[in-house]
C-alpha cells in the first residue's frame, strides 16, 4: 500500500468536464488500494476571472486581500472534486489550508510553507477517505490566508509529500513531461523518462516551463520522487528522481534549453581593481535588472579590462542609463547587441565525461554559428548566439549528443 | 460615536461597479466618525455560477462540500470590498467566518449562529479599521464551514449586532423598504417608515420578501433596531424597531400582505372526538405539507363535524391521497377548491382598537368579495378569497384603513 500525492494544475481542473475526468484518475489510483491525497489548483478560468476583478477594483490591489481573493479558487475546485468523488461512491472531503493547517511564512502573494500538520488527514486516510487539499495557499502566524506565488501548488504537493512521507508525488499538468528540448523549436525533441533534480533545476531555470525551480529544489532537499504527467493524455510522463535510474549506455546530455530576447552589453576600458564588477552590478540589482552571463577579459597590463554581460532586451536602455550615471566607475566606451539567444546543454553525465565543451563548440562551428559568450557550470554549458541561429543550433546539438 | 453594522446583499455587491458604489456608502458612514462593521453576501452572479457548477457535478451534491463551495462567494466579495476601501485610503480588512470565528451549529446548508468571538474585531475597530466580514456562513464544532440557509446574511448581521452591542443594523438590499402592500398588486402602496418586529414577522411570513422571519425574530429577541434600505437609491428605508416610534394619529393597520396558489380542502362528516384533528394533520406534517388556515365547524349533535383547511395548490393531490389512506379517521366526503388567495391585514394597532374585523369584512362585502375562511391572531386578520378578487380586495382594504 503506497501513499501517493496527486496534484492537479489549473488547466487539469479548468472545466467541469476536466474535474469529472481527473476524478476518474483519482478513483483509479484508489482502486489499486493506495493511500491517496489530492492537491488541487484553482480552475484556470476561475483564477483568470478573479484576477480580472481585482484589476477593476484597484491597480494597486491590497496584497493580503489578493491572497484572500485568489485562494477562494482552490476552495471551489476542492469542493467540486470532493463532491464528484462522493457522487462516484468514494469517501472524500475537502480541506482548506487553514483547516489542515498548512502553515506559511513570508510576504503575501509569495509566502513559503514551513509546516504541515498531518494528524487529521492521516486519520481520515485511515478511515478510507480521500482528502482533497487546496494547493497554492497557507495560513500565516497572524491567522491570515497567504498564497505561495507562481507554481505554488507544486510546492504544496511536495511539502505534503514530505510531511506525509509519501512514496510518490505525481504532478498532473497540461504537458506530458519534460522534453530534451522545446518541441516547438525542434521536431525531434523527445520526452525524457528520468531526469535528476539538478538537471531539472537547470532545465527549469533556463526556460522549461514544466515546474518552478523552487519546487524542484524542495523535492531535491526532501528526496521526493516527482512524476510529471499529463491529465489530458494517458501516457507515461517524466520521473524527476532522487536516484539516477538511467542506464549506463544512455546520453551524457539530458536536454537542451534555450532563452530568447537576450541582449549583450560590453563596457570597454574599465579600470581593473578589486570590487569594480560589484560597483557595476550593484545599481542594476537594486533596479531589479537580472544580469545573466558575465565575462571579464584578462587585463594584460593590470590596469584596464573589458566587461561583457547579458540582460533581457527590454532592460538594455535602463542598464545603459544606470551605468552612465554610476559615479563609482569609469570606462572608455559602451556597446550593446540585441536579438541574441542563449542555448544550454544540460546533463550530469558531463561531470565524468571529458570533451563535452569541445564537442559542443565544434558542432556549432560546423554550422557556422558564432559563439559570443560562454558560461559553464558542472552540469551545464551555455553559449550566447544570434537569435536567428537558434533552431539550427538546437538541431546540431540534439544530433551531436544523440538526443534525436 | 455609534457602532453601526452595514449589511450588503447579493445584488448590492452584484458587480464590480456595485462594489465601488457600496464602498462609497461605507466611507460616508466612516467619515461621520462611526464605528463601522460590514457584512457582505456573495456577489449574486458568483453565487449563481457556483450553483450551476454544483448541479453539473452532481444532482445530489454533498451538503458539506456545497457549503465549502458557496462560502467561497462571500470570501471573494469581502476581499474585493476591503481592497476597494484600502484603495480609497481607508484601513480595512476581510474576515472569513472561521477567522472571527463565527461559531455555528446544526446541519450543513441550514446551520445557526450560536456564538461570535468579537475580540479581534473590536481591537481592529479601536485602531480605526473597518472589518469586512463574510455573511451567510459559520464554523462548526468539527472545524468545517457551514452556511446558514436562505436569508443567512441577514442573520449574520443581526447576530453580529447582538454580540458587538451595535447601536444600529442597516440591511442594504435591492428594495428600498417594507411597503404597505405589494406595489405590483396595488399602485398606491406606500413605504412604511416604522414597523414593529411582530408586524414585520406577520408581513414576512405572509409573503413580504424583504427579510426572512427567522432574522426578524432574532432581531426582536435581541432588541436590535434594523433599518432596511436600498443600496441602489439614496432614499430613507424602513425602520424595524424595538420601540414603536409611530405617532398616535397614524394607521391602525400597518400593512396588507397576500399569498397566492392557495387551495382549500373540506372534509365533511368527520367523527368529532378528541384528537381527530391531530390524526388528520399528522401524516401531512410528516410529508412536509404545510397546512395554513384551519376551520372546524361546531358539531351540533356532538358526533360529526366538518373540517376545512388550506394547503398550497401543488400539495392538493398528495393531501387527498394521504387522507384517504389514513386508517385513523372516517368521513363522509371530501371536496377541494383551487385558485384561492389569502389576504391579511396586519397592525399592532388592532389590539387596542375594536371593530377592525367588522370594517374588514364590510369593505370586502361592499365589493362583493366572498370570504371562504377566516383566521385571526392578535395583530393580524386573514381571509381566504378567490384569487381573481385579490387586486380589488387589496385596493378596498388599503383605502378602508387609510394606507393610500
């Protein structure tokens, strides 16, 4: 008898028909004699309607009330699921976060779950019931409803898996798993059966929209196996696992991820002294401009250097203005280039396999794709290329690393 | 500095524009240096949508989950009102029933408020805040959400007025007060400025749809002044008060109320012995058939009697069947008449004024309206007439008792 967390996202419960469909999925797990705990997001349409209402009330809608408003959405979804399961003859009931309680901390609209009290839920499961719990929300120390921010329902599922010591956590969503690369950019993209947490983290933060990095991080810290699966298609999904279940003959590279709308800024002739990079980036950080790749040339004479870094295209103007106004630095000139894209190859295999960087660069060179900036981590190599080459670059790398 | 409860019904918060409008009303009370507590129903459209969803999920929707589902509606309304008040520069926050808590007892979908903890709310008011509290709902001893049934938000307002010892309770609704009779049936109907609890109770249970009798009863028991007012029109409403503020020259009769779809059943030749009426009505009561007016003829020989009573037209068939199947009674024959209506005159003034019954009967007789059944209480006289005479009867009585 396994304890399984089933989490359903907003589109998976987006209509009454979808709720009927996922109720069938829940029943099928229950019939296999598992202990089932369901976490649900709000119906996607309901959430959109609530957000629309909030905007009509105020452009500066009170954040605490925004949490009250939005959290009503999961309440509706959970009541409907529980009632549908009852209708089908199963023992089920809804639990709001404050009833569990799921204790949260931190600011409204982006709080974190710090504790879940499981006693009542475990008792109910013991009696054969299926608890249906609201995702995305918590109760803070002031006894107010909070929400967890983007991807928050995944976080709810993973934290429940942790506190309930669940065997498995299945995330039902509108995609059927994690792919080797974006299928829209490369038709040979393949679904990944197993992926390690760290790989998934790199995939996620580089643009794969399956799960928020914070939730993957939580799963990693708590060693919880996550299966990402489609509630629309009856197909095996992707397992994000604590142990690598991949066999030895398989790929060194797990996936290829890309970002768009990157821009590159180069500052020429910066005085090379300790703390100069910090002086440049401090005002950018304060203005919420996200600096991604950074390359500093070696200064041959020990006095001047060139600095190149990437930001999102929409931030270029503001970035240049902040640098010009910065009295703590001096430089000769500044240039920028837009319409760039970052392409990254990700895989824990590269730790133990030499020559991956060379193979990547060579594959791109053969296609005459110029690399502008390079950045590496232990399990990832990213390069900045012209956006017009992105599809060609993916195809070349997908083939080179045998992902086709 | 007065403590004022402001309650807004579903149509009063039915759209975003309505919420903006009633927020202005709330602010105007606050500016007059009052302590304000707001109770809100769900937006009428939201409630309708939730009910529709429930029907699509199951025709036998779980009652506890129905309460979870519907109570999300007040949550939405209160968050929007609180955020709107914040937007306008006022200190305001929402309170769900479970946060107050408002403690309820009794079955799901028709529970009763038994206790309200006011400490947090009073502290918040002391700090200059406006609490916005969900009507229609409570938290039961099992820590589950309940709803209060029809007119439940009025009950919430009145119980809050009781536990907060409020000076006034204003019910904002889509009608602008209580009228001497239904304006749709008589164009000379006038708004009543003051009405006593008992008169209102008779008006309410006889078809006036302004407030549920249970809420009026609660107000009476707790001596809470209620002002019924329109949130759509800026006009004085009706005060339902503990003290009669009417001056001595005014009407003896406060209002005229009517019901429709009444039917009359007569049982001829019933054995006249103690308990025979109970034997007849017991199976009707068990089958949820509501018997209204009852008349028993005097039995001249002390052995047989005739019994006439009224039920709703739709219950006639079932009533006749139950009487025929009843083995505890015997009778000679049974007849019925449909298309009847009950018309009642109500007023505490009749207690001290003789001759009201005579004036009523004479006014109807002059218009050639036949009276079929009569029933009286201390402050009410009801007569059963043919439904086709209803408008004519109202006009005659409205004039006779100087309500025009």
